[in-house]
């Protein structure tokens, strides 16, 4: 059984003064430890079975291929040191060189994929560029237009001197106003022009301090060493800014609604939407979602300035800034503050949200416009995900929803405010009618049906009652069998039902006969005729399914033959 979570109180007692986050999130930490250790124990059990299979043909002195050991780790989560420990007792070695090679290959793929450059990307080229020209200076906090010098052009992991019309390349400049994808914020798009050429920037990535402008050359050619004019797509950047600032307000509102254990676990700030992953172990209620959405909109309407300051990490934390737990920060950090509320945070104790952030943001919270939560879902164990819209996209969504509500209200011949009560009344009426129909079907079934009738016949000294029933649900068969048992006193019952193309088969045996015949055997004899396989249950009741109701008569005959011996 898991034990690590039991150590958390002692950890908080000893380290809580130095790391206040431990005390604030103690309940969540304990629960996370317990969940993670439970999953690890399952991984351990499964991994040992897989290792046994992988090493079944190996004997003392053999070597387990490094590729196999790495697959157990990379695909199934089974630690490499446990693989070695488990095989050591059998005196089987593990190819550690093979493991290292597989690990290196995986890291290269992951590193290249992580910056969106594909598996073929050669990351070494970017180190070479940094060595020769230095990193890229980012100017995008102050401007969306700038001039710079092209220091490198890269394609398929190799440097080029120039790129012509029709080429898609990565352009690297000494400085840029284009934001490179990082911190959950997507990269900027826009245009780049040089004397005798132009390119459309479709994305901007960031790697090793370089900003990689993904460029489609649209005119002439672009060449290393030339000066270039750059302009970010202002409309798109504005939408991204609004979503990013809204994410900060959302984070604080979630902490107020759910508790201080809420911490950011991931985010996406794109042009058309925002996504925020946070630590919380259960779905949010409708009231909680409404409260969070309302609070965010309150601070948007407050329309206060969004301020940005550079300071040391310690100074930022002293002001109450939220930082990503476990993140490493340099000597200086960028601190983004917004909203006014008596929180005790900030220089005057009246700042609503303070976070360490390198992204771009609106100038006033009112620039966000409107905020609408689309929903809350599970992202992973102990992590929830909220997706939301801002600005014009939020307004369009609300207008669509209002239009749908008007359509629903019209169909129900009700006012929008009356829709919920009208739907509840209709659902209650529907449930009552369904119950009435179910009761009628059972009454009809008890009174007779095709194929076997409602009368029991004698088969080998036992009463046998069989029916083929159309329009009866499989979920009703158990109740019908119980009623038939009461009526016949002693015997065997077989019911085959079909509703909406679904075939169900159920067999029942009264308690006095279960020592002689089992309902499971009766079921297994019958289901092949209706296209079913197997089925299961107890000696007194068993159920299964099929596909072909036309075989019901043959199914009844097969069950009768079983009883006849």
C-alpha cells in the first residue's frame, strides 16, 4: 500500500517555513503522493510481467538488449534501474550502451519536436549560430515593428546563404519584435521585407536563445547579412495578448474559488482561445464555474492598468507573485501585475494578480473585452483544464448561444426564462410514460408472446417456459423471469427479447432445480442461434446477447434439447 503521503506532515513541519507552498498545498500534495504511488505500484506489477516475457529466452550470462530495456522505460514507464535489479538475481546483464544510445536518440527527437521542428531537426546548427552571432534580442514588449539584420537562414538542419521565392525556411535575426512560442503563448506571425525580397512569417519558435522565424519567401530572395524590416500581425497579437492576460485573471479567480492549492500546470494562449491546466482533483460545479467567470469579468470591467516590472525573484515573491513551482529563474524576472483588490499583495497591498511571466499582455484589463468559460474537463490525474474565449470571440459565442436558446424556447413554446422548468416537466412526463410502457410490455409478456407461448411445457420432468418477445428491452428480462418463477413455482425459463435491433437473452432456474441444471448452461445452449457468444451469470440467473432475433425459435429448441438430455 502507498506510504509516501504519510510523510508529508513531517515534511511540512520541517520545511514549511522555508517553502510556504508546502503548507498551503498540503492536502493536495498528500493526495498526489498517494495517487502517484498507487499508479507506480501498478506500473511495477505490469513492468515485472513484461520484463519476464522479454527475458523468458535468456539464461545466466546473457544480455538483455538495451533497446528492449529502454522500451520498457519509455513506453511502459518501468524504471531502468529496476530492470537491472530484477535481472541481477538471474545473473543476466543489461546492455547499458544500447540504453544510452536509445536515450540519446529519444532526447534529440523530443528536443526537436518540442520546438515544433520535427524529428529531422539538427539542434546543433542553432548552437553554431549562437556561437557565431549571439542570441536574438526581443523587442516585442515595446513595439510590433522593427528593423534588424539577418544573421542566419536554416533549412532541414543546415545553414543557407539565401532563400528564393517559394522556399520555406527559418530566418534568424539579431533582434526581432516577433514573440517566440514559449510559456504557453503561441508565436507571432507577420511579414518580413528586405531590399529585393519579402517573406510571410507563419510562426515564430524559440530555441537556445534564438528566435526562429518560420518564413515563406513570397517575393525575390532573402540573404544572410541583409537588413530586414519586420512587422507583427497586430490584430492577431492583440487577441493573443487578451487571452494571456485573461489567463492570469483566471488563475487568481480559481484560487479564490477553489483554494490556494490551485497552481498552473500548463496553458495555451492562442489567437482564437485560451486553455488553462491547474491542480485540482475533481470537476468544478456549475456554481464554481459561474463564480470564476463572473470574477474575471469584474476585473476586466474594472479596466485598470496592467503593469510590468523587472526585479529579483525574491523581491517578486515578497510582493506575493505567483511562480511556477519547481521552475528555475535567473537573477532578474519579469513581473506582470493587474487588477485592484485588497489582497495584501503588491507594494500597497491592493493588487489582484501578480505573476512571473515573459509573455505579452494588454495595457488595460478592459482591453480583454469579455471572458467566457467554455467548460471544465480532466487533463490528467489531479489536473483540470478550462477552455475559454475572450473579446469578439466570446461575444460571438454568447450570441450563438442566445440564438440557440431562442430556437429551443420557440420549439417549446416558452419564454427563455421558462425553458428549464418546461424541460424538467417534459423529462418527468417522458419518464412516467416510459415506466408505463415498460409495465405494459411486461404485462403483455406475462400474458403471452410468439415462439413458445406463455404456458410452460414439461421437458424431461421439468417445467420449461420460453418466450421470444419483440419490443421488450433486455433490462426488463430479469424482472420478467422473477415473475415467471413465481407463477410456475418450479422450472426453467428462457426469454429472448429484441428492441431497436438489440437482442438480449436471459435464462432462469428456480432454486429447487439449480442442483440439476444451471441457467448458465441453458444460456450457452441458446445464444449461438441468435448470433451470440458465451454470456454468464449464476446457476439461478444468466444473461447474454445476440445479433439475430430471427434465430429465436432455434435458440428455444436448443435450450429444450439441453433439458431433454
